[in-house]
């Protein structure tokens, strides 16, 4: 406990990680936390800003996704997919080589098409203090992500087309490979991939898995806590902003929530559900593409651009299904943490802090919550923690 307090004090001594809103939340009396309506606990001006930012980012999401879908459709419809395929084939004699290169082109095209809208979303966050990452650093991170997308797309395209030519049961083989790869990546991420881009420091506290603090403030100024990995590789990763801004009891509550995720193997479940939904989306996209006539210059390679466009459309439809599953998992984690809490005040204080510090609306809009909400509304979570009436009657169901 002494080491925990010392770590918290050291983090809190970095003033730029705390905001005036954190000081306001620190000063809320315990009685107020347990009795006042949630609307009275949060800063009203921050809530208005949170609602505006949420609306803007949700609109930008559809522009971002639509730009990528349009780019794939344009590539196929214009015949440029076939021309790119032929250009690559002339320069890369190996069959798997030019196929992989075509996949890399698709993997680069998507984030390039979505770049303007991703940049606008980043600048919105920067302007309101949700991140202090400078433009150059953000672009570098985006470029790295593009390279990862290109490499993954290259491998997937070369692998799928090779399996199609070798066996009629190619989809079963691909499904097995996809699940195995997803489990492997999720399992070793906190000990193999995460340390490549993030500095992690052990946080000495008893929990269901080792707890570490990351330098998340280099990219975001939001309060972050997450569970990563599977089995012996599992880690609970707290952002340094959370450790700096929150009190030790609040951090303990955040860790108890992540303990619930560890006990229920939620990281693995989310990964498996994501892969399963991706497979279904691919199957539907391929089925639809088979109903669309071939161009005169089409083949299995060039038509991948059409399949990618259709995959994007299907994925947009399936996103609310995935978010509904995620809401259920988060609701269960809240329930487990609430059962473990002898005093709900620290949990309520942290939820209020998240609303002010991270500019999160207390309640979701009825018109968009069914689509975008991957967590129960903060107002609903505060009410459940205190056993009071829910201020968000239109929040999507979690049970």
C-alpha cells in the first residue's frame, strides 16, 4: 500500500497530467457523491462540450468509413485495380509476390482515403486537450499503422488466394489460421508488441494479473485502464494520466474492474467474437460480389477491391452487434467491481472524473447509442453503483 501511494504521489507531481477539473472532482464531498443526481456532479459546460464533440466524431466516423469504401469501389469500377494488378505482375514474377503486393496496395489505400477525416478527429481532440501529441508525431504513428495494415493485407491476400487454388476447403483452413493468429497476437501483445511502442513500469498492487503503468500521455490525455493478453501473458495496463489524476481508492476500483475482465477471459472472448464477425462479414461480402457481373479485365485478384468495398459495407452493419456484446461485458465488469466495493464513493468519483476529464457525455443520445455505445452510459453506471434511479432511461440494454 505504501508503494502504491508513493507511485501515485510521484505521478501526481507531474502537473501537466492533471487538470483544474480534477481538482474540482477531488473537492466533491462524499455525501454529495452518494446523494446528488449525477447531472449535479459533473461540470455542465464540459458536458455541453462533450455532447458536441461526440456528435462531431460520430459524423466523422461515417465519412472516414465511407471514404475507404468509396476508394475500393472506385479502384475496381474504374478498371484501375486490373491495371495495378498487371503492372505488379510485370515487375514481380512470383505469383505469390504480386498477389501480396496487390494486397499491400489495398492495405495502404484504405488508411490513405480515411486520412483527412482521421486527422480532423485528431485535431478536435487536440484542440480540447484530449491529446497533446503534435502533428508530426501523430502522422508518424499513422504511417506506422498504415505499414502494419499493408503487411497484414499482403499476407492475407497471398494466403487466401493460395489456399483457394490448393483446396476446396480453403475457407476452413483460412478460418483455422485466422483464429490461431488472432489468439497468438492477443496473447503475447502485452509482452511482445506493446513494449515496442510504449514504456511500461510495474505498479506494485495485488491483482488478478500483473499491473503496469504505461506512458499513455504521449498519445492521449484520457483516463485509460485495460486488460491485455491471455493466460500467463495477461497484464492490466493503467495509463499514467489515470495514475496522476485519480486518488488511490479510485485506482483500486479501476483495477477491480480489470480484475473482472481477467477472471472472465474477456480479452480472449472479444478477440474471438471480432474474428468470427469478420469471417461472417467476409463471407457475406464474397456472396454479394458473386452476384455482381465481372468486368472484361477482371480476375480473382482485381476483384478483391470490390470485395473490400462490400466488406466495408457489411462491417458497418455489424458494428452495433459487436458493441452490444462489448456493453454486456463492461456491464458485468461493473457489477463485479460493485460487489467488491465496500464504499461506492471512489467508484462514483472516478466515473464523474471520467465525464469531466475525458469529455464523455453522461448519457448517450437515443438516436446514436444503439450504434456507437460500447460501454453502459456513465450516468447509468453511477446510478447502478449507488443503487439510485437511472438518469439515462434511453440507454441501450446491457443485460
